[in-house]
C-alpha cells in the first residue's frame, strides 16, 4: 500500500468525491439507483463497472491534486470506477522502484517525455487503445502525439501544458513611453536599446534577470537558449540538438548563445534593481521580475507560471499592472514557435477500466472541466480558451492551439540528466560569469554520456 500520499480521504474535495461514490448514482452508471447530480450522457461511451478501481500515480500534490480529484468526480459517479489517486513528489524516482517490484500503478501521469520513453523502453507501458489514439488525433497537434509515441507505436496521451518564453512588462510603462510590443527578435533588441537610451537612472536597466534557483541555479538561462535555437534554426535543428546529434559547439547553438548574450551580457541592458551582469546568478528568478513594479526595469523573461509570483494585489491583464508577450520570432512571416512543458497519461495495466480512465483523460470533456477549475492550461484544441482561470492562461492556450504554432518541449528536460539538469545549468552560470561561449559549449559537449 502507498497510503502516505493518498489524496482520497485526506481533503474536503477528496472526501466529497468518495461520498459521491457511496451516496449517489446516475442513470446507466455506477450500478446505483438514481439520485446523483451528474449528467451521465457525456460518460456513456466509457461503459459501466461494478466495484472497479484504477490507481492513478503522479507528482501532483496539494491544491492541484484536489482539483484533479474533482475533475473526475462525475466520471466516477457515472461509470462506477473508483479512481484511487496517489500523489507524491517522489513519483519520478519511485516509479522505477515500483515497476521493478512488480507493483506498477494502473496509470501514471508522467511529467516529461524523457521519463515516459525510458519506461516504454523498459517494456513497462501498455500501448494506448485505438479510442485514446483517436482522441489525440482529433484534439492534439502531431508534435504532441509524437512525444507520446515510440517507433511508430502510440502509448500516452498528453494531459496539461505550460508555455515558456513569455516576456513580462508593464502596460503603463509602454504607454507612457510610446513603446510597442516587438514583432521580431531584432525589434526586441532595438526596443531594449531604446529603453536604455531613454532612462539615465543609475538603478534602471531595460531587463531584470534572475537565474538563481538553489541547487537548480542556471535553468532560467537555458530557457533563453532554447527559445532562440527554436526561433533561429527551426524545429528540425532543435530536435537534433536535443537528441545530441547537433552539438552545443555547432555554429547554430553558439549563434543562439551569442544572440542571448546581446542582452544578457550587456551591462547597459541588465540587471535593473539588482546590479550588473554579475548579479544575474545571485538573483532568484522569483524575485527578478518584481523590479518591474518598482520601475527599475521594463522586461523580464519567464514562463506563464510566473503569473503566480506577482501577488494578489497586482492585476495581470493587457491593461493591468503587468502583462506579457511571447518571445518574438526571428522571421516576421513565420508562425509562432514556443517552448514549454506538459504531462502524459501512461497505462501500466491492460484492463477495460484502465482504458476507460485513459480515454476520459484524453478527452475534451475532461480538459474543459480541469481547465475550468483553474491553475492549469491545456493544448487540447477541444477546450475553449475562455474557460481558463486567467487572461494569461487564455492567451497561452490560444498560442498552443494556433494552427501554425510550432511547439517543442523544454530542451533541458529532454536531454540526458548529465547535460540537461547538470552541465547545461552550470554552463549557463559560468557563461554569465564571464566564460566564453566556445569554452562553455565545449565543456557541455564533453559531459554527454558516451
């Protein structure tokens, strides 16, 4: 048993879900005799079950776990399947232990494609059913489906998503100074130069930047490089780089470093409110953007999840205290390119009830319910962006759903751990600290597992 982190029975939401199974039924579902509140018409396709249970295992905890449990409450009531949710931050490591011990969960919400592909390679994951695959073909882009496939076989449907590469700013600052949201990378550099020329304050710089993140210091800098590799050289080069086929020392990747360095290594452009270039590594990414509110900087590069850092008294809106635009494209005529993250729903057991849960979690029905509960977004194109819990969430979903949008997972999450969460992070720190691009990229290449 894995009771230490079970959500069911531990929170008000989970208790309510459990009570619904005992006290409520619905027509044609759950074996009950009426009295339930759910409209079961949306759940008839999944069938009905008697005393069936499915364990769902994930790293999702606390409030987000409560919302996850709430998102399938009607499904449980209408199908008779009890979803036993086990949430622990150690799931990424413990899944290997559980698989080896023959104690794999029925389903795991896998937080990144690299882990998913390792589990598939170990033979632990069951291929998804035709019904799950049909949902993905209907509601998701081909690139998302590819992350859940190996050697032409489809295993795992996408679930939730995040968008990286946002640039946060103050709409009032832009209006007061006549600044325009840039359409291209060159426009962004020109805007940066204009901002620097317009302000002679000793503390102001156009950008506020923080790469500090405890043991993970440096990761916010990897996002800059990933954004630029994708925008400057396209998805094919990005994929080759992530796979280790295009080395860091190649001209393409060094060009991306140098383009980021036009801003990050220029003492006239950074680091408003904190110091010069040398303060980037000691400034946390959480604190860095807040200097916009003090007027010490105008721009901060960070993902959509940074919305939570502003605080309840700050309005995040196009005409509010802060807003954000996506890192501009290099070619004005190109479609949007974005990096980000997401989860995948992988099955470890082959049963009708497991397939029913996997089908439901790949549907537009589930995605609309979960996004409507707040705090997350989805790239499922069956979701109306207006149901998102915030304006930045709605904008993120519109970007993800764009027909011409090229989406790629965060590169460092896909690279071998010795690189993606080690030498790439420390290399960025060294680079900001004064080491040359060629020296840093050569060391990262040398760290690749052979």
